[in-house]
């Protein structure tokens, strides 16, 4: 987790120094919870990421969200809010959550896309360029809420989509691959032995047919960084 915290600290301080602000899209699930807590931690024994982060210049977005209200335990916003945003000096106007309490995921997606077009001052056909997008990965190779066989995988026109996820029997709201791939940096934070096989396939294997969603993430003008724990990295040649 410290490696991910260091990467965020470095990029955030550089970004604020050069452009006066830093935009980060947070990931959901369980893995980043510990990272968020670390970033906001006031524990003296931990390198103080909290003290170094320019919180008032960082704008927090999400890469995806479940179709639930913000107070719901499954909400990706709530995970970050409880672990970090409520514990750090973040101005409320710097928190740009997906309004997933909307009656339809499609409406939430359209509202989020409109918010991104406004915030990033996009012309028609332009993509937001986040300074950093944090992503996780499931054992099936999904990332954000881009799941295998999802209709959102090959969407080349929308910034945000609201795909039906058959395996979860629910809609999700997610940035699309072209929106993610326009970022200045994408960091995959992956933990757990149960993902080691997929990590090896994606980082060292042949390109799957069809590609796993995580394989669609290749920033066209940006960095792609994988941060793995021992369990997730254990099958990699480069790790042996
Ligand atoms: C979500 C995430 C999703 C997550 C992976 C890994 O909304 O669930 O965006 O892409 O990153 O499912 O989740 P874990 O960290 O819980 O393994």
C-alpha cells in the first residue's frame, strides 16, 4: 500500500506544482480501503502522506460506482468517504461523486458525464484527462465496472456508461475504456493470490481472445503502473 501512497503523493505534489490542481479517479471494492486510510492517517509511525498531500487542490472522482445511494455499504463513494475524505481536509466542492442514487443508472451516467465535460471544459468528442486513475481488478479480469462481455467494453463514444452486469444482476456506472485510456497515469492496485493467475495472463501471457477488460486499459499518452502484493505477483516470472 505504501508504494501506491507514494505514487499518489508524488503525482499529486507534482501536479499541483505544475497546474495548480490534481484530479484523481478512485477505485472501488475492498483493496483500496487500506490505501485511503493510509493517505489520511495521522499515525506518527507512518510516513506522513497526510501532511504532504495538497488536499485542498486535489479533486476526487470515481472510476465507477454501484447503483446504490451514497450511504449504502456497497457504495464506492462511501468506502472513500469513511476511510479518507471524512478524515482529511478536503473541501466539499472537491468531491465529485457519481450520483448513483438516481432512479436509473443511465441517468446517473449521463449526469456524471455532463459533470466531467463541465469540469474538464470538454468540447464535443473530447475525453477527460485525469491526472491519475486508480483501478482494481477482479479475478475475472474486470476493472472499474467493465466486466467480460459487457456492452461498455468497446464503447468508443461515451465517457461514462451504465452497463448491465449479468453476474451481479445489477447495473453499474463506469468510465469507459477510452475515457480511462486518456488519463496521464493509470495505477492498478491488485492484491490476493486468487488474482495471481489472471495477473500473470495479463502481464506475461498471450493476449486473450477476447481481451480481458483489464487488457483494454492502455493509456495512449500516459503511464500504466501495476502495484501488486506478493500474492497477486507470485506467478510472475519477473517476481520469481
Ligand atoms: C468495484 C471496483 C472493481 C474492483 C474489483 C476488485 O466497484 O468493485 O471498481 O473494479 O476494483 O472488483 O475488487 P476488490 O478490491 O474488492 O478485490
